[in-house]
C-alpha cells in the first residue's frame, strides 16, 4: 500500500509518500519526503505567527504535491511487477490512501491541509483518513524500512513545541493520557528561554548547542533553577515557572553579564537540565507504575541529545527490561512521514471517512 501524507499542523509544510509492506508488523519505507520549513519567516516573531503560517502552507502545498505526484507516477509504473492487486497503479498515480493531520495544532493551518487533502482525495478517487498529530509523533519510531514492534503496554513521552504529554499506550489506538503540561510545553520553554537570552528561534537546538559548550568546573556561574512539580505524585508538568525564574535571574544580572557567553552557556545548561530532570523523573515513575514493556519518546524535543542519552542511562539503571524506542533525529520534529505511519494504523481501525474536520484540540482515540 502507498500512502500520501500531508502535514500542516504548525509551521512546516510536509508531504510524504510512504510504502507499507506487511500487515501484522508492517514496515514503512519512504519513497519521497518533502518539507518546506518556515523557520526563517517566523524567527523575527520569536514564535509561529498563525495567519502567516497558513498563507505559506497554501503557497507550498501545490508545489510540494507536484513534485510528490511525479514520484508516485514513477513508482506506479515500477509497481506493475507487484502481484498483489493493491499494488497495481491507479489511473493517475500509485496512491492507495491519503492521510492528513487533523489536529491538534494551529487550526487555520490544519484546515489548509485538510481542505487541500479532501479535494485531492476526490480528484484522485482515493480514500482519506485523519491523523492525530500526537499519535504521529509517537509512531515516528516505526519509520526506518524495518519491522519494529512495540511491546505493550508502552509509556510514551511526547515533547514538542505545543505539547508535553505522558501517554499509556495499551495498543494502537488505545491511549490513556497519564499527564500533561498545565501551562507551557517543554519545547515552548526552550523557545522562550532562548528569547530571553537573545538566542535564535527555535530555541531548542540553540539552547542544546550552547549548553554543550558549558563546563561546570570552569564556570564562574553556578545557576540553580527550579524543577517544577518534580516531586508531585502525578504525571503533570509545568514549565512556565522555569521560564519566569530564568527571566528574573537574567534581569538581576548587570548588563555586561547578561551579554557574556559564559553566563548564557550556564543558563542554557541549567535550563536544559531542569527540563530533562523533570521529564525523566515522571517518565521513569510511569514506567514502573504501569509496568511498561516499552518506552517511546517523540516530538521535536526528542531530538535533544542529552534527553536521549540521559533517558537511556536512567532506563538501563532503573528499569533495564524496558525496550527504549527513539525516532531518528530527522523524524522527531514535524514531518509527513510520521503522518503516513499514523494514517496507516488509523485506517486499520476505521476505513470510511467523510468530511474530515480540523480540530486545534483534537484528542487521542
Ligand atoms: O514537534 P515539533 O517540530 O513541533 C510541534 O509539534 O510543536 O517541535 C518543535 C519544538 C520547538 O519548540 C523546538 O525548540 C524543539 O522542538 N526542539 C528542541 C530541539 N530541537 C527542536 N528542543 C530541545 N532540543 C533540541 N535539540
Ligand atoms: Zn509536532
């Protein structure tokens, strides 16, 4: 089966063409993966500007689609050799299913993708399926052309610019939110702290790179930031207080210090570590409490090298029998390949979809 997937939940326009092989534990191979990033456009606002993002998606989608359909046609011609009827090319292309992100995300952006996909599905006469963006971030772990199995129950930590959630996954489509952020998401905290420090947007990669240059023994700064809610016996998070603590620390420094590389490195390091400490503590507790057999990391913040490393070390030490799945770094941030994977599983659950609606707060399940 060949899936065309469309992702426009935030500031990246993504279109991908993914081939699914096998049924019980399928493998997902990428035929084409196109992404048009709007990072530079939004950088001057220090965050995503929804009406601007919507306009860019409208502009980018037809361009990316044209390139993708060309690939689909080529694939369709090759696929004549397949014996299974589902692989036979259709009149226009080899596409069997269209998957589109329906939420959560920025509603004007989501609608652009949904309307575009519904029109395309009609034109190509192929079925369409809505995708939950959080589920897509979780299932980004299954992209690599090989069969990857999740042993259930799994605990999933989804950390992005818009979300921070701990989810118990009992099976595909069977999700229970254990906890989530009460205010800012982890990625949002990285972005806002970067802004305070005068660093570029998006803040996550810049904070990570700046923190990597910090060395505790050589620094004249010893900054201590709070670890919000770390000892509370729930699975919720709160990161807005952390950002505020950075703000007050920054304001209390003389102007010369605020601009100094050493100070900025020290704050970046401590911010990153505070976020990681809270995420790790709650994730490990969820694994233990729910006897999870697999732990899954996903979302833009999952590309953070320290988070990936420290979670691996903590799992090894505290819950060594738990399988650890992390997506390839390029599939942590928004992309349409993960939309195709989640679309496949969504399609297995329900095949007939009409009038898909975009929802800013679309829930899992
Ligand atoms: O998943 P994503 O692409 O978009 C949303 O669905 O929100 O995540 C974007 C977020 C941004 O907040 C960005 O700063 C953060 O992921 N991010 C990182 C890193 N790379 C991206 N945060 C920490 N460390 C990174 N290396
Ligand atoms: Zn995302």
